[in-house]
């Protein structure tokens, strides 16, 4: 009897879904010996947001994490999630970067690559899938599950056939939002298994509480493998619990053969680990059936709530939830997963807050409507498309088709800061952040001692300055330690602090006279020609200079909010008379950013 296979995702998706991807390598390594003994088919340990969180928050080398896990888990396949042509970044990379990235991942220890595209446009995964095969590794083709009038059973079965024809070694049904229901799952699994004789995996989130039932129906319908997380990291926006599923199918035809006692010991370990990260817990990770109503995945919900809070508009969240399905329909029903979830979510916020749908259209929505992300699952709204991109032609080819090889350009750009091909790939994924990370590493600011002169270094030291203290927020107690101060530059200064032993970087902006003065010049926009933004965000580009002549409707600034870019346009014809912002400035709605004198 063939055993039911299990992929445990505690080290990747579970903490991404519950703790903002903050688990550190040092909390993974001590339990690896036990995890390696379990006999999981694979362990998902990398990809998704882990690479980003390593570089952005944890100041860990993501490649080094992979190498350490490889060493600590010699008997278990290591698995990663890869966003096709986007890899682990947020744009389409040229094919040579995709090939290099896959090859480097394989060389550093990756065995199984789950490759997906947010729009299920398989042209966006073909290069990555081939690269995985060329390395002799396991290429798992992915179907992003969603519901819409065009996402029929036939469509998903056809996609499974296309993935098989592409050379997939197995197929995953990726239910990232927890939209599957038990009987839909049964139907889907049955149809795919009947038509495509490849191992089939079900990856489903317990967002609505239905995932364990869905897995049971999937198993009965012939699925070969399930994705689970150790119980202390399971449930809610995470996954069905490993131990519960193992127990559920024990002594049946679907027995996993895994040792429940060993799993329980592993759970005891992770129970303690989770406590360390309590400040990253969120109310939006709890089980909630609303995803079955509004299709807004948990991760997206917390992002939206944060953004609206910042705007003092949390009371509008219901309207935003109502707007999301409408925007999704206008865009041809994309599945809501990175990056389409951000694209749809942010545009919905703009539509609600401005009170005028598509008055502001983000650059990403424009790019999407130009075909820049691939082919939408269904026709987009023609009127919106015209409004967003005018008469520009829509790209019919694979989005990365026209991209020139860029590996050597990237290598040249980052220069001495990169000591390896892997370093260049860090820079490729996150140009600003990656560069800053490599710079800090070169300056010795990322050594464990520099980041965290922990107890050993500070304990017992008599100092007149308090560098360690406890704070209480809403009854929760936090240990805070100031562990380093960065150079003062451009009016900003970085502090490295640790919160309950975890390093965090804080950018501190002292209000000096210059800035007070600068702030005071940014008055409230009250009349035409005083350009302001409608959302709080950062200035990422200034497109004009004082003295330029400009026409109404032409862009003057690009801002970034919620990871999406928006052009701010001139509202009158005239001459630029004053610019009150610099690249990188944080701005709030209503402030005068640029002034135009009408002629
Ligand atoms: Mn997932």
C-alpha cells in the first residue's frame, strides 16, 4: 500500500502566514535533527517571503540559511516556492537571471521547486521549470486555485495537462487563500488525477477552517501528498496540523507511517519558539469564514487594515472588501496571490478613499492592463483599459520575452559589494535593500556581535546609560536593548535595537531646525496648481524641475504606497515654481508637494 506523503511547511509558509516570516535560522537549526528523522517527503524551507524577510528584517544571508539547513537535514528533500519569472522579487527578470537563480538554489541544496505564476500564465514559468529540469531537480508545476466565472474545472484540468507537457515531475494545487471547500476539492482532485498521471499535492490554508476537511476529501479522491505544519504553527491562515493529519489517517489505507511521538516532541520545541515572536502575532491570522464571502486572503487583510489605519480610515474597510471583487472583475479575475493581491488590494483602497473609482490608477495596474504581467484569466474591462493606457498597444508575448540578459549588468552594478554569484542575486531581487544589506555586511555591521551585543557583552557592565530596559504595552512586556547606532546621514539616523532578543532596525529622523523649516514650507494644498498626494507614501521619483513647463495631466511625481507606485499629475498648465520634496521623503495627503504657476 502506497503511503500518504507529507510535506511539512513549518519552516517556510507557516511562519510566513502567522508571524510575518520572522523565524530566524537559529530557531530552526536545533530541531533539524529530529525533523530529519521523521520521514517527511520534503520540508518546505525557503522561497516566498523568506528571502525578503532575511534581507529586510533579520539581516541574515538567505543563502547561508539554505546551506545551514541543507547540512542539518541531510536525509530530507528541501523544497522552495518560486514565483516563476519573478523568482523571489517583484518584477519580471530576464531569462539568464532566472537560470542563474535556479542553478544557485540547486547548488546550495534545494531539491524541489514549486513554481507558480500569479495569473496561471504558464509562459511565465516555462523558463524556471526548464532550469530546474536542467539541474536534475524536481520541478513541481503549480495551479493557483481561485474561484470566478472563468475558473472552471475544465480550465484547471487543462492547466494540469499543460504542466505535464511542460515536463512537471508533480503538480500542486495551491489554495493560498483557503478558498477550497471539501466537495469542490474532491471534484478537482478526481478530475486532475483521472486526466494526468502525475503525483498530485494539495496545499491549502486553514483560513476559513475548511482545509483539514478539504485534505481528507482530496486524499479519498487520490491526492498523493498533503502540506501541513506542526500544530503549534498550524491553523488559521496557516495549514492543517501535521500531527492531526497523521493521527487522522493512522491505520487506514492512507497511513502516513510517521511517528506521532516524534512529531509531538518537535511540537514541544516549536511551542516555545512561537512565544519568542509574540510581537508579530496578528489578529488577522485567526480562522475566519469571511474569506469564503469576500475572497480576501488573511495576509492581504492585515496589509489593508494597516494601510487604512495609517489613513485614519479603518472604518472604510468594509467598503474596501466590497470593492476588491469589483476591481478583480475589471482586471479579468486574477487569482489573489503575490503580486496580484497587492495590485488589486491597493487599487481598491484608492478607489474607495478617493470616492471616485480609478481617478488614480497605480502604475502596476497600468502595467497589468498592458499585458506586463502576462495574460489575465479573462477579458479586462475595456473602458478601464482605455482610461489607463489610452491607445498604447497591449503586449501579446511572454512579458520577459523582450528583456535583454541582465546578469552581467547586475554584477557590474553591484561591483565589489558582491563576493559571490549569490550576492549578486540578493542585489537582483531587492536593488535598494539588497545593496544596503551587502554594504552593511562589508562594513561589519551584520556580525552577530554588531547586531546583537547580547547579554554576554552587556550583562554585568556598569553603565550610566541605560541600553536595556523593559517596556509594557497593553499588558505585554518587551525586553528592549539598543545595540548600535548608525552613521548620521541626510538627517536620518539608524538605531539597531533588539526586541525580545530579535534585532530590528529603526530609522530615526531627528527634527532639526532645517527639517522644521522644510516641514513648515509644506503647507496645505488649497488651490489648483498646488500638487498633493491622496495617500501617505514615499516619493520615489521627481519627474520635473523648477522652471519646467508642464501641461495638465502630465506626471510630476511618482509616489509609492502599499508597495505600489502611483504617478501624480499636474492639475493645471503652467510652470513649475517650487518643489518641496526630495526623493525618499515620506509625505502625507494634502501637503503641497509641488507648485505650478499658471501662465
Ligand atoms: Mn501557501
